[in-house]
C-alpha cells in the first residue's frame, strides 16, 4: 500500500505539532495562512487545518482581517507576557530598569504591543515626589505615545496604511496628532532615526522618549521608554539620555534571548 504521508510528518511526534506550529507562527511575525505555515511543517492538509482550528477555538490564534490569515490570540499573547515575567528574567530585567531609572532620574517603562494598545509590562518609578502614575497593566494608545508610535514604525507599510485607514485618531491633548498624514510623516521620521518621542501628545505636561527592544529576528518585541513632567525636564533633556536607553534596550534584548 502506498504511504502518502510526508517524511516530516513521520518525524514530528503528535504532541509536538501544536508547539512547532506556534513556534513557526512566532518566527514569521505576521498573520499567516495554514498553507504558508505548512510549507515549513509539511503536514497533511487536513492535519494543518485541524491544528489551526484547534488553536483558534482555544483562543491561542485569531483570524486576521482578511479572514484567511491567523494572528496571535489573547491566550498566546498572555503566554508571551508571562514567559517574559518569569522570576529569573524579571529579577534581572528589574535590575536593568532600576539602574537606568537611577542614572536618568526619571520613571522608566517597558511596554508590549497588544492588538489595540500598548500595555506596560514593567516600570521603575522616579524618586521625585512629582511623578506621573501609569502602573503596570495600564493600556495606552498607539498614536499619541512614544512607545505606541515606536511600535507603529515597526509595522510593514501595508499594515500601517491599513491601520491609518480604520483607526480614529482621538485627541488626548491639544498636541495629539489627529491628522493621518501628520502621523504618517511622524512615523517615517521615527523609522529613520530609530527612536520616538511624545511631546505632551498623550498627557498635558508629560514628555517621553522610547526605543525598541528587538527579538532574535531583529523585530520589535517591546519598547523601553522614559517619561517625565515638563515642570522638571524638557524633551531635549530626555533625548540626551538616548545612548543610555539604547544600551539598556540591547541588554534587555539579550536577556530574553539568552
């Protein structure tokens, strides 16, 4: 009898297929179809579609806007955040963040992109009594924060154009960029300079600077930022610390990949 099973299928134990599929989806980093993923895994078509269906049903994947591709779902994104917060990683991460905050003298944050906002994963507060309270777990918009605009600059132009076509750029302050063309120009500047800023766009009296934290594929994984009240510092004051921010971001990237 002819056996039409692929050689790869025979070498992948059943209990590893879901994990290898998730690994491949994370590596690709963009919404992916079962057919595209199967170019690597080489499983029978019914098998790969069944795996995608199971992951979607359980909340690890969700359909993208085109109805054919799949992106990380809520459970997979929470899993990624929990992995980054394991005790060993979090202890060293806090040490790096604490050292940075003490050197700069202002509050420093790590934020991760969710589907609709940036979410603060970790932060170290300034010692100054005048501070801006944005605790861990706070969600902040993409279009008017340093971390959010840093993330938008990492999107492929096609995806960023799609974002601009559907999003409502709500004004948080008088300085918020609510015109799509103005935000597009800002994001192009961020792409070229490698850092982003917030000049009282999210909150009156607050300025911020953010840099990317990259994964092993040199894609933005999260952001590292510093923010402070304008009563104490200017945006130029914060930009002075960009070399220190980038060094810490590189250390955080190495921590996750080690």
